[in-house]
């Protein structure tokens, strides 16, 4: 049995191998180092592949873990206004169901209702794709720095991992 890899930040043991994103990560491959990401705390790090138990560390094509949710959303951009339901949410974006006609690469201002007694989380996002499943939005960089969004997604991630039977630890406070 090979060695297991833990996240250096939260010590979670369910890390995913990621695709290299930068030139330095591509260069690290020559030294048998691969990028990994932790779905628990979103930490990204390099680690040696030598001796890893590969079936337990799948290659993740996504940058962020998607969490299934059902949240009300309203959005506006240009002359378009709409509303819908957020079906899944991650630190990178969301997929919504809406009857509003949008186009790929359009930028919208989203208001996501995360609780009845809380004001909605406000983020900017770009339409990434449109499919029968819904409209996929990619959050713009500023959205990933939204503390309320980060806290909500981290809380939902812990809850999701507990429901799916994945062992988890207390969330790391940043």
C-alpha cells in the first residue's frame, strides 16, 4: 500500500490531484511534483507523486468542490434582469436554473439569498456555459474575496462532506 497525502493546511486526507495552472507547476512535473487541492479548505499545494496510492488520489478537473444547494437568486446586467434557483455552488461559481435568456461571456451582478434573516451575498460573475442543466456562472476574482461567500461555502462544504460520509475536521478559520 502506498503513502497517503494530507492537506498541509487543514490536514484533511481527501485531497485531489489538480491540473498544472502555472509555468512553475508545469516545471515541477520534471521533478515528479504535482499540484494537489483540498476540497475541504481550498488549499492548493505541490507534493511528490512518488509512492502515492494513486487510486485514492483521482485527478480533479475542477478547481473547486461543487456543493448542491437550492437558493433563491436574482441577477442583473446591462438591460437583462432575471431570477432563478442556485443548484450548486463553489468558490469558483455556481449553476442556476432560470428562464431568463443570457449569453456566454456576459457579466452579471448576482444576489444570492443564503438565509432568510441575512442580506443576500452580492457577487459579480460571467456566464461560462448554458446547457439543459442550467446556466453556469464563473465568479469574478472579487467574489472569491467576499468573506460572507467564503464562510457560507466553507460551512456548506463541511455539511456536505459529513452527509456524504467523508470524514472531516473543524473548518480552518482564516
